[in-house]
């Protein structure tokens, strides 16, 4: 744990040197750094409120970058667009929706805040390569499997958050209305939109 703390401290101190510039000119690395710092704070110090603030900076940067809009993403180089897309889905599903559904913090990235609407393609047909194919162990097939796994995890987080919200809403309903089974509860879960 001491090594992790030392590496986090070094990363945070280095980041402070250009944090203002990063806020002025954000990119995919802005989201990645803040997401990783938030996770490190949570794991190393258990300071959930501080971790939430750092994650909030990532979410605000995401709103500025607009990675939820496919038209905006088309203005970036393919690799940067791919990294923005990945960071956005992680922030939205694995971080924001889950935390809000668990009641640990409010939504920061709610679809009502997206202008224009959410149009990002969850997994583009031709994603920009992220791995170095010059290395023997890397291949397009491996990269596709990693991305498929990532998006599956995002989808599972999204579905779990929706289920938790439904359960919380259900527990708030008057008791008399709870036990009518018209089949809509199963239909609503099975008809969730694809991400």
C-alpha cells in the first residue's frame, strides 16, 4: 500500500503542475487522469467525498468535451475520439449511474444535461486501434475482445443501475399497489435500450 500511495502522490503532484492548462484545454487524458485519481483516493484514503469531487471534475470536463455527441467526436482524430468515447461510457455507466443508484452521490452526467442529445455510438464499427500491433501479443482480435468486454461491463453497470433505481422506486410505492402483477416489470427490464 505504501508504494501505491507514493505513486499516487507523485502523479497528483505532477498533475498539479499543469492542472490549470488541462482545465483550459481538456482531452481524453483529462478524463482518464481524474478518474484514476478518484479511484486511488477512494482506495487509499477511503475519503469518498474527496474522491467524488475529483470524479466530478472529470464529469464536468466531459460535459465541456461533449463526448456524448457523435458529431462532436467526428471532429477529433480517430484515436482521441475512441479514447473520449471509452472514458465517457466509463464515467456515465460505471461511475455516475452506479453511484447515483446506490445513493452514494447524485447524478453528475444526466442525459437531461446533454445538449445535443446523447448520440454517441457505444461501440463504433471501425474503432481506432489503441494497441500497438507491432508487438507479438497484440492483435486486432485481442483489441476487439477487450473493447467488447469493456462495453459489456458498461452495459451491465447501466442495467444494474436501472434495476436499483426501479427497486428504490418500488419500495416507495404504496403497499396496496405493489402486488398487482401485470408482467410489466419483466417487460421493462427485458426491453432496456442497447447502449
